[in-house]
């Protein structure tokens, strides 16, 4: 079913989207080509990753509540990142259906507190539709924190939750119990790990965090978010701003850390940066994303679209940006393909030559 226009109320949108989600749950993602995603054979993933003639494009959505959404001034989400409202859940299912209808799919990252909700049927709908879901920590913690209070606003307000734990133990446990929750409630293993927040220097120089993730069974992480200009608040981005965003794509390419952990960067500009911080209009955001995807296709590179359903349900209620990405890839023919983050990580591994091989 079509997503609503911006003038449709949130209540109307929710009712329609949940009906669409129910239809998907019963009959699958109607009209969709078989997505290249969850369950793809390792040989096929390796084939796509090894084909340097193709740009690898992924669409990723972080399942968490975003500050100032659904309306400005809502700060409580700082403490309740996993308390997704119904509109955000419905949008996630509807956006996934839109992508699937165009032969694509979405790689989601879920905070563990989402799994405390009474029903996870909507997440099972995503899983059944072939959309991967990764670990995003339990409380949306800052993995580079040096104190428990710095790790998350929740522990600053309620310090007893972290009592007796070192910062490293707190972070490690926050990641581990998310995996346990996904295994228990969704009956799946997490498909990769994304850090809450993006870092310009990724995990470079943080062998301790790299090892922590490797110890928990993750082979890749998505945490790098390259620096770029985003212009002035409430102002249309200048040509220089768009040029800065496009230039940042070269720094958003996957690579292998010395530890063997793979980095799958997020490609600028994120919806939170554009809409929450700079108050962009949707047309500005779509243009920036289009330019980034086109750069990736032209250079046979990788592109990782980063957004949040809790933000997009307000700013892009018809999922125009996601549909646009699918259309660009489809129009590119054999020059590009929509993949999951695992495939991008595999490309980095194939390109990487361990020091032992170069001696």
C-alpha cells in the first residue's frame, strides 16, 4: 500500500502502515524480487564482493528513538532509546516493504531494549522478509566512554544501574545481553555490530574495543562516520556543502583493522545530522544522498545509507529517499547492486593482504 503524504496524521499513518505490515506478515513481501540479504550463500556473497565492476550499496536503519522526534523538545529518548513508538515500528515494516518491492532490502540495527516490548511481531516480519538485523547495544551506549556516566545518559541519571562495574564491563555486558536477547526473542544471531554514534576516526587506535567485539564473535563493525560540512541551520546547503559530502565518500570505504576486525563505514550525510541538527528540507537530503550514491556507482565503491525510522517517519513519511536509492541502483544496471553490510565487509577482506603474505 502507498505510504502517506506529509499531510497525513501520525495516527492515520500508523493505522495504514500496521495494516501493510500485517499483510506482509501473512503473505511475504509482495511483488519483490528475492532479496540478496539474510541467508545468502557464502559463495554468492563472495562473488558479489569480488566483482570490482560493481558498486556495493547498502541501506541501513538504526532501530532506536531519536532525540527531538516525533516532535522538537522531546529529550526523554536520551534515557529510553529502545522505547520505540508504534509509528516507528510501522514505518520500519513499511519502508522494508517499499525497498523489497524494488528488489532491495534493508539492514537494520536494533538496540536491545526494543526486545523488552510485549510484541516483536514486527521484527519477525522483517526477518521473514530477508532483512538482516544487527546488534546496536542494549542501551545505546557510547563504546569509547571512559566512565559509566559517559556511556549513556541513563547511567548518569540512575548510577546504581552501573554500580560495581567498570566502564569496560558495562559496555561489554551491554553488547553481550543484546545478542542474548536477540537469540531468545527473535531466534537469530545478530548480523553484525554498529556502534551508537559515528566516529571520524572509527576504532583506529582502539585495539581494546576491537578485541572486545572479536571476543563476542563479531567479524565486522560499522562505526566510522567521516567528517564533512553540513552548512548552516535552516539554510539550503550550498554547492560547497554538497561537494564536501561527496568528497567524504572516499573516506567511507571499508577496511580491515590490524586486529582483523573489518570496518564498514557509514556514508554521510545521516538523517539525524541533516534534519535534527541542521533542519534540512527533504529535498536537500535527497539531493545529498543521490550525489553520494552516484559517486559510489561512478567509482565502483561502497555506500552505506544511514538513517533512523524514528526520524524518517516525521521527515520522509513516504520513504522517498529509500525508494530513490533503489531506483538509482536499478537504473545503473550491472554497475551496482544493493547488498548487506556483510558483503561490504567481505570486499574489504578480499582486498586486504595480511602482512605475512607481503613478506
